[in-house]
C-alpha cells in the first residue's frame, strides 16, 4: 500500500522532487565551507532493529575501507540494547554516536506533556553516550519543542520529501540555526538532502542510484550539504539476493566511490557534530520562508493572475499552497506545479445552467470545502498569510481559521462583484440582488486586511463604496514576459505558405466578451479574405449559442472552438497567430473589466484589435492597439481587414506594443507585490523589516487620493 501511494506521489511531485527549486539559496550570512571546499558530505545511519545492530560493524568496515566516516544513531529503548563496547569502538575509530528517538514507536510528539516526559530520558542517554545529536523516528519534528533536548544539532528534517508522513519541507540544502524564543541559545538543524535508502529502494523500487547521483551533482553545483540517511537494517552485505526489504551494499559503495572519484579534493567530509560546531560559530539563518495559502474558485493551471502571485512567492522560497477547482476527472487531487502545491478540492466539469441557483450552490459548496481544508492545513502547520481571490467576494471567509490566529488576509478583486453578477443576470441597479451583493462586498472588505483591485476604475468605485483608500492597492494583470513572448525567429507574424491567416481569442465565452459581435464581423471578413480562420479557446455559458451562430452565418468550418488549455500552451498558440481580437461590449460589465489578453498579445508580438471600452482607452492608445467602436460589426470587420493586410501598420503596432509590454510586465511589478506581502507579514509580527519598492504608474494618472498614483495607495 505504501508503494502504491509513493508511486502516485512521485508522479504528482516530479517538478519539485528530488530537486526543489529555491532550496539552493544559501543563508544570508553563509561564509562558505571550511578550507574553501565546494560542498559538504555528511553520512548518517539510523539503526532501527536488532538486524541493523548486527550489521553496524560491517557498515563501519565498508566506509573505513573507502575513507569515509559517519554517525550511527541508536534507539535507546527500542527492540535492542546497544552495548558500551560498540559505542566505544565506533568513537575510537572516528565515527559518531547519536540518539535516535526514545522508543521509535511514533509516540514522541503525541502531546506536549509526553514529549517533555520522554525528553528527560533522551537527555539522560545523550549524557551517558556523550552524544551531541538527535534524530526522531519517522522524521517527526517540532523545532520549537526540540529546545528541551540538550543537543548541539537535530537531524529530523529534509529539504524536500513528499514521501514522509510529516511532509513540511525545510526547503534548504544548507544547515541552519534554530534559536530559542528567548534568545538564550539554540541548536543547528541538519536536513537530509538525499532521498533515504528505504524510500529509494524499498518504496520506489529503484534499481540504480541515478537519483542519488543527480542530487549530489545539483547540491555540489550550488555549494550545499549532501546529507544521506541510510539504515543498516536494509543493507545486504553478504552478496546473496536481497529480500523485499533489503538492497545490495554495492549501491551504497557505488555512491561513495562516485563522490570520492568525481569530486576529489572539492568536498568537506565531516561528521554531523563537526558541521554543527562549525555552524554554531556564526549561526546561519535559513532563508526566511513563510507559508502562504491561496484560495481561488478557478482552475489554477489556467488562471494566470493567481499563478503569477503563487509562483513569485515560491521562487523566493515561500511554501505556497493553493486550493482550487478541478477541471477534469483525470487530474490529480494534489499536485506540485512549478514549486506551488496545488490542492484541487472541488470538481467543476460538465454542463451548467444559467440560473442564479446553479451558480450560487457550487460557490457556497466551495466556500465550505475550502474553509474545512484551509483550517485542517492551518492546524497542522500554520499559515503566515492568506490570499483569497474573487469571484465571489465571500470566498475570503474560507480564511476564518487563520484569520482568528492573527494571520493577515488579502482579498483580490479580479472582477467587481455587484457589476459582474448584475450584468450576468440583467439585474436592476437598485434591485434586491445588487443590494445584497454590495452588502457582501462591504463585509468581505471589512474582513480582509488588504484589498487588491484589478484596475484603477474599480479602485475609485470600491473606495467610495466599501473600503478606505489606505486598505487598497491596484494590481492589473501585468503580462508575464517569460511565458508570453514572440515566436523566434520572425519579429512579426506572417501568413502560412498557403495564405492561411489565423485570428485568435482565448478566454471566457460570456455575453460581455462580445464574441457574437466578433463572429458576425468575421463572417464579413471571410468574404474579403477567404483563407482566414477564427480560433476560439475557452468555455462559458455562451458557447452553444456562439457555435450555432457560426453555423447560421456559414462560417462554421472556419470558426474553430477548443476547450480551455493550460497557460503555457495558450502562450504558444497566441504567438503563432496572425492577429488577436478582444471584442468586449462597452455597454456591459466589459466596459470596465480589464482584459489580460491585450498585453499578452503585445508581449507575444501579435497585433491586437480591441473594442474601445472605457477601461482599455484608460490604459492603451492607438499606437499600441487598433481600436474599433464597441458593438459595431462593420467597424470590427474593417479593423481586422486593415491589420491583416497593412504590413506597415502591423509592424508599427507590434513594435510599440512590445515596448509597452516590456515596461509594464510582471517582472517590473512583482517587487511591489512581494513588498506588500512583506509589509502585511511585518505588521502581523510574522516577517522581518522590509523596504517597500515602488514602480512607475501604469497608464494615465487618476484623481484618487489627491492625484496620488493609485499604485501607491496602501503601499
């Protein structure tokens, strides 16, 4: 059963195990290894049972023959008793003796009282054995409680290991100092960085040490610590065929010879106590890592706004967990994507009706499910910050448990809720629905510590209606230029050899998006450019009507509908298109809804035709996009034809738009988001002092807060 579970987790964590991006960052005060060595090599062994005890001398002889030393960690009150003679022999030959739990039965951390009681016995064995190091059974750990032990170091953690029962990664390949709360002392934590032998050979059934070699090379490249934990219980020294719970000793020999031959003279080989003594002189501070929770009623893999935030935090070393929807039944419930741990807590696939109830019930269910999951994860390992994303606003209440413990909460307004649903259901501006949504907006804003708005028009309205200016900031959907970029080597899209030209729209298929207008304009364009095609990627409640409209207009074969696809695939398809179109209605919610697609087209080197909505006129001009009168089918058809046939216009649009996208990219805006997070953490007592970074205001200036830049509000 454990093997089946391990195989599934291995598939889910391929992007973060055995190498976790970001864990290679050294402590801020890291001086390098002694003697100028490139990296360190530390070997440890946990002796779990009588079989392992009987094999200690064989393992000691093997390592001595190859010129290595290690630490043997014994269970004081397990199924065996380690004699003084073996301990003395080990130390006399240059090895180390450590304490491994007390009973090795999983009871050590059952309660605070039980830990205190067992700690007294563990300290007695530490003193009797003259040991300075400790490792808990099953790699259970509580770094704060461990201050009760009289040790120089603990080795009960790991940089990353999704196969451990307590899988909260330390996310570093360096030793680090764990200070007492009162500042009167501490100990060095030594996380293991190579996968344990039991996991590699017994659970995953690997037949080679390729994973070990790969990780050694990576750790050596980044100057970290190669720390391995093996078990003599599982090593077959006699050369016969290994049982299901053993692996041949030649695998361990191969690893030691690999390190010895490939990195001769480049590594510091040390006992754990020697590493601890070295680090105690300067107390290396582990890179500050915070646990961040994100909650979104969307598909994470297709939500660029949420992914940008999450990946920015993960890149700097924070542990980010996202609770989101599952788009397809074959997708795993839990997955690691580019350093972000994703939990798909609710399914959303199949057809949906357009009734209010059909929209409300899944939202309420997601609120309950995500609240339960967030509370469960927060109790297991507390979050330092929660970032909740609307729609709807009340999703922020899923963070009630972290909020009660003092965790700051950000509410991110992707779409301003009353206008969004009022437009969707054609509700009266003074009707019961709108009044109720505005009331929910105010309650949600009051619950959150900070509100992020998706554009400056909404900031003006939100400040007047629901929250003070000091509590608000604006982060538009700045384009990620590492994902959306031109297709080499051509600077400007050209037509295919057969003359085919492709217009593309990726996004939701809702009424305010104006896709019906675009299809009608395309039908007129098709008569002038017979080989043109219109590719639409996405889903929404208008899809069936739009497909029927294309058939009725005689362009069903040229208008191609495709399901939603992952963000990286969208980026490639956009870059290969000849023209992008954003046909939003100005007489609807779309008039003030900022479209991410526009800047994504710009960054991809693709000219874009845009409806002249209030929001897009606010941010863009005629030098970077080709505007058309919103809702005017003839004007859109003419604009599409002009951009597809006027090469000079295309080149000018692409050049100006590329410069605009580069200046207003996520790369330039990301420091402001990280500074906002740091400020909230600092105010909550969960972060170090920070310097707020400011960036130039995007677009025209606003009259909010006496003409101050809206980006600076709340910073």
